[in-house]
């Protein structure tokens, strides 16, 4: 067995490695060699050599990396982060400007988000006293730092909207387990950032891969990318929502559903709402969405998709569409509709990677909703407004009616919306 010498002050260069070691083959001691996350092997990204680790090294890795929060830790972290949010002196006016004026949210939704901790703080560094036992637990959290033996500190980025991350728990309301920030000032650089302490230490909690927004209808679950999107979707649609933190976490949809079931949440239908760039630009995200659908199909769950681009909208995400068109629902469609909305190149790319999956053809069993709707004389889902007949007594009244119906409803929102107008004949018998 080759000897693996740990490098305690060197961070591994590759994210799949958890503990940096001196490479026994090429001797690299700069973090290119390390033990993998499961602790069973090591690998060097410099010389491309590797092999199994000793049982001792594997045990050390397993002990140093905590894969999830236990229930007691969840309660402690939740209580502390709520305390921190309550103490950060909220700039309510700036928060409302950020949510209502800049994001276009209704006041009621903005107030709900402020209640849940989506706030612009004026206080950016805080120390809190706690018990010694709580301090030992909380200091392992990647957003918190030990200030003393019985104190914990938290540093929040300036000019940022706090974005709390919630996870479901059994028989209780969701637990607040982490916080991200969204820049409200600069448009350059990263839009979202984790709150992080300077030294993460050896033991750590993992960053969550999603946030959970509870709706009023617990029979359906919407899955989409983004924490704020999940809150907006839950508010407008009424369903529970999962906001993935990064599109790569579509690959974790199966695990997420298992976690939700373990917390007593079951769903009759799972609805995907991928961003618009999934259809035209990013075939890798499209592949992950299809793989997520296959994972849920294996569990015999009903799957559907929310589409808004057939309505003529260019909104990137579901939240943008709902905020711009609060009176219009996106079209709920089948997998076939989602598939046919992808570019031919994306479909070919996906097929080449899942051609051996026996479940893939079964996703097409349901007929396409959009195809059925387009075969009707008038497709109500493809028009934002249906206008009833209007009686007019002169040509001038007809013109005024058209101006009021078309321009007031379309141009006031700066959006061209397809309309269906039916105008009766005037008293002189002429068709207008």
C-alpha cells in the first residue's frame, strides 16, 4: 500500500477531491492529488495516477465530511439564522424598491418575502452569544465563525438582498438552513454569492442544493431553477415549489423527491419549469431535465411541463413571465411538447446519450397538449385575451373601440399580446 501524506493547509485543486495529499507517484504537494469524496480512492490530476486508499484514510475522510444536517442540528441552525435575520436591521424601503420596483412584484408578495427573510440589511457584522455546545455545532456551518468559546459571528455582504434557503422537515414548517445574497448594486461579477466564513475548518456542513417554498396546494410540486423563482411560482400557482440552486442540481431531483417523501410530502404530479435558454441554447441543461424526468418516470409519477414561449413571451424564467403577466397562466404541457420545443441539435444530442434507456419512449405516451390546442378553431391558451363582441353605432365608435381594446391592453404593458377581436356590423350594415 502506497503511503498517503496529508497536506492539512492545502486545498484540493479539483472539487471531487476532499483531502489533499502528497502524490506517491509524482510527488506533487500543491493540492493536485487528493482523496475522493467517498474516501475509497485517491487520484492525481497532474500525473493521472491513482488507486485505492487504506481503510484508515477512508474512515478519516468519512469522519471529516458530514453529508447532511441531523434533526437536532437543523433546529439549532434554524433558530440561530432566524435570530440573525431579526437582528440585522432591515432597510425596508430599499428592500421594497428591490422587490416591487425593480423586480415588479406585487406588494403582497414582497411583504411575504420580507417575512421569510428576503431583506436588504443595514447591519453587516454581528456577534451572538450562545451555549458552548451550540457554539461547537454552529461554527461548523460554512456561513458562521466562532468569535469566542460562547459566541458566533456572521458577516453579510453589503448592498445585497439576503436570500434565505429553506428545507422541508417532518411535521413542521420549513427550516432555514443557509443564506445566499443577491447583488442589488453592481451588474458585474457574480449575481449570487454564498455567505461564507474565512476558514471553513475540517468539519463542515454541505451547502444546500435547493430551497423549498411551501404553497397552499400540496398535491403538486413545481421544480425550477432559482430560489426567488420558487417563491414567485408558489405564490402565483399555489403549488409547493423546489428552487434548484444551479441547473446542475437537476441531476439531484430523485434525491430531492426522496427527502420530501421522508418529510411526509407526497405529490400526485411533478411539474418542470426550465428556463427559456434550455430550449434554444443550453443542450446540457436540457439533457439534465430529461434525465430528471426519466428518474421520476421510474417512480411512476405524473410529469408535466410549464411553457410560456408559445404565448409569445421572451421571459427567461417562469418568475419573469408570471410577474409580467399576472392574469395569464403558462401552458401546462406534456413531455412531448417540451421535447418538440427543443432545437433539433439538442434532441439529437440528448438521444445519443440516453438511447439505451428503456423508459425514454414511455415519456411520449401522452399526446401533446399544444398540438391538440392548435387543432381547435380558436386556441384560448395561445391568446392572452379573448374579447367579446362589441356593439357599435358608427365607424367612429368602432375605431375608438379598437384603439381602446388593442392599444390600452397591449401597449400599456409594452408587450405585444395576441388578441382575438370580434366586432359586429354597424347600423348601416357595413362590416367593420
